[in-house]
């Protein structure tokens, strides 16, 4: 598993792929599960921490750039994107990596910069239509 060792007292300081928003991420135990806690302003999102390893494996299998396709939970993501994979019933967790009902989306906005910080991927930083690939 990737080195997910940051606490609330020492979180990762991250920016969305276009660099337009700053947020923090740290690791906690919640309901017996290791989770990533993503804090964007006053909004707090939770993602299953195994997502970094699972997404890295998916990207390695893809072997090339994969479009991010970030979307809110209420919107359908573009097929073939990281966001679509992060909700797909055929992914390793059988659906959503996002754990907070109503805020389960935007997986492809907040998780890829963490993976870049962990050295697991190359990530584009364009104004929109960013992609990522495994290192």
C-alpha cells in the first residue's frame, strides 16, 4: 500500500489538477476502515484509502493516459474516465470509493493530486480535460 501516513496535524497540502483550489488530505480510521479525509474549505469528503493502490493498478493496466472526468455525485461521469472507474460496480470495491453520501463524487478531482504527491502517477495540470497515467 502507498505510504498513507499523514495525520490531521500534518496533512498533505494539495491543489486540484488545474491548480485553482487548495485542499488538505489526511488519513484516519473511521468505522473500522482506513479513510482519506479530504477537506476543501468547510466541506469534508471521505474516500476509501485503498483507492490509491487500486487506481494505480488500473492505470498500470490501462498503460496510457486516462482522462480524469471529475463530476459531482449527482452527475454521470464520462465513460472511460477515472471518475467513472471510481464509481463502477466492477472496480475492486464494487462501486463508490467516495464514502460520504451526497459527496461521493469528485474522486477524480481530489485523489489524483494525492497520487502525484505519493509518486504514483504523472498528472496533467491544464485548465481542463486533465489526464493521469501510472509511473
